[in-house]
């Protein structure tokens, strides 16, 4: 990209997801706050812009990426990927984590009271995330698919009950921010997912699963905030909605 410091964090990750690991190393939020420029982030965090620019260029100029080119996906294909990969992941892993966290609280809660708070926060996250995915699956995603099909068939579409696409997107982005804030608390309470010295096998597995869950959530939010939502807004501009 030209003028690297003026490109947004989300744009870098959308271009090449390998950059996400670099941003994570510097604790730069590339999903919920991916609309900030590299220059803005470096100034806010007191980071060396030139150093990070050099590291970014090293990643972008290497040719060993096995990541999918999500930018080239149609909105419908991207929705299918999100549903099959990330929504399914949440549905599969959430019940297991809830069970493990409840068990840890019963066995280790007296010695590690932070587990009680971690469990409570994850339960809130699980409920909010379930509601969030329902809004996507029943409201926004079907309309994006309707627009995609209509454009392909040169058809018109009726305005959705929610009005313009930016309305549900704004709500969903707020949901994403809430999830990010909840997991930021979990990161602190788990000491960045580091089990204590007296941790049993279940304790270690649970922390590892929580970390994996957060990593999947970051990619999930990135695909929506930085790629799908902008595609939906661009798609809507191509219609005279009746």
C-alpha cells in the first residue's frame, strides 16, 4: 500500500491476514478498532512507526501466505464462510467452555476467586454473541444475499424494514465492541491465559480454549467489520431501492 502510515489497520489485515499476528504482538486491535490509521495507533500507544512499517513490509512482501483472499469473495460467499466457519465454531465451543468454567469454579473457585468473575463474564459474552449471530442470520445476512442475487439478475429490490444497511451494521459493530471489551477483561483476569502453578489438566485446557475462542472471535469480527460490511454498503449503492 502507498502512504503506509495513512492506511487503516483493518485495511492491512483485509489485504493480508498475516499482518494480524504483527498487530496482536503490539496489542493493536485490528477488528473492533480497525478503522484507525497506523499513524494514529502508533501515536496513541507510543510505538515506533518506522519500526512497525518495516515489519509490515516484511510480511507483505513475503510470498508464503496460505490465507484465503477474502477481499475477492463475493458478499454471499463471504457470508457462507462466516456462517460455516465462525458461527459454527461459536455454537460448538460455547457449551463446552461453559461446562468447563462451571467445573473450575466448583473445584478451584475458593483458591482462585477470579474464576468466578471469568465465568460470569464469559456467560454474558455467550448470551450476547448468540443474540448477535441471530441478528446477522435473520436480518442482515439474508438482505445482503438478496442484494447480491438481484444485482446478478439485474433486478430491483424493496427497501428492508430496517431502512438502510448502515442501520443494522451500526448495531452489529457495537455488539463487536462489547465482545472485545468483555474478552479484554478475561485476558486481564487470566493473566493472558496463563494457568496458575496449581492448575489441573482441565484448568489448562480451559484457558487454552478461551484463548483460541478469542482468536477466532478476532478473525470473525475482522471479516465482518473490515470486509463484509464495507462490501454490503458498496452493494447497496448500486441499487435504486423501491
